[in-house]
C-alpha cells in the first residue's frame, strides 16, 4: 500500500463525512485558520513538521490553551534509538523544537524533555538531533537512564499493571505534551501515543513479560495523562519497526495527528498504517476500559491540507 492509499484510508474509513472537513476543502493556508473547540481530533497533511504544528495548535487557540504562565512542562518524544532523524525511529527534531518554543512563548517556566531510551541514552539524544533541538529552543533535556529518577505509583483499576515506577519529572509536571512518532512495531503492530508511555517508566520489561497490550492500556488509567497528544506521521516506519533497518522501511506521509484523546489519536494512527484500530490489541482494550474513544465515526474531526 503506497502513501496515497494510507492517507485515503484515514480520510474515509469509519468517519462520517458530516463530521469532517475534507482535506483541502476548507483551509488552504495558515491565514485562513480560526480556532474551534468542537474538534475531537485534528489531522494535517502536506507540510513540514514545524509548519503543521503551528497550524494544528492554532486550531486549539494556541499553546496557551494547554500551558499557563509559570508552569513546569514535560514534552515527551520518542528518543529510543541511536539513529539519525532521516531514519524516523525517533520523533522528528524539528517538531520537538517547535513544540518547546511554543511552550516557552506561552509562558512556561521550564520545559523538560526526556525518554527512557533503548539504546545508549546519550547517543540517542545526540544522534536523533533532539538534544540540540531542545537546547536551541530554550528547553532542558534530561536523562532517564537510572532507576534513581523514578518513583513507584499505583495504577488504580489496572488488570496486569497495578503499580509502576514513573519518572519524577512526569509527577512534577503541570502540563504534559505527548509527542510520539508513528511506526510499525514487531510486538504490538504499531507504536504511537499510548505506547510512548513505555518511555516514562523504568520497569518496562515487566510489560513485555505480562501481556504488553494489557499493560499499555492499564498504564493509561494513571491519573497523570497527557494534556495533548501530537503524533508525528511525517516519515513513518511501515515495516521492521520500531527501529527500522533501512530507508526502504519508510513511507513519507508528511502528516500529524492532534488529539486530547490518545485512544482516538492511536485509532487514526492505525489507519495511517493500513490497520483497523481493533487489530491493534491495546486500542480496543483501552477503549473498553474507558480510557478514550476508538470509534472515529462518533468524533468531530478537522482535516487540513497545506
């Protein structure tokens, strides 16, 4: 399935036409945008990561909707792998930089960025381009590589995951912006907003050994939820994920998905990969647990083509 087929499936599968603005039909340029609070999900297509973010956040009334003056903000991208940005295993650094800039412009006192990387953390931070992007934007990138940074919390209602060690900065944050990169995943079929939380916990090996899909959904019950989810679908690993092997694993989709509902965001993301949301096991589990809504046909969705 090529890039156009992926995007076509997102634009039509399970979504009532009365609930959406078709790509390009209403908004042709940033100057034509006006904020509306009625949208449950915003999908953008055809721009660069920073430009799409500028346009998407404007739909919510700006970052000030999510970040107040003087707040401590956590921006959580995927920085799991020691690969260059063009391999798309990590969140696009240009997107991360722009988000940090918006948070600071909104008056955030401090903006922190971290990930519990799979490869050597300092190598991942550097080679991904995210460390430089964060520093250039005025944010602070911090480590997450030792257990001393984590505190144990209870997961009320968890089936398999009843407690977990969470990074202190998540516990301290006033606002939490979740910025995963969409990609294929060999164990769970895909990785996006919900699975990105494996980078805020210490003991993720437990998740793999104890029904990872249930653990991903269980974690989403935890009270410190993202203020906003932005899924990076600019360059997407469609096979051999989550790290990828070569550029042959990638499809250039030039898209972003925004939602305050991470189940909805992941459901739309699944369609981008040519998957029905119900095929990604943790999505219907999370939906049934009341974490969010996977039924895109019940949502108000704004589609924007640049």
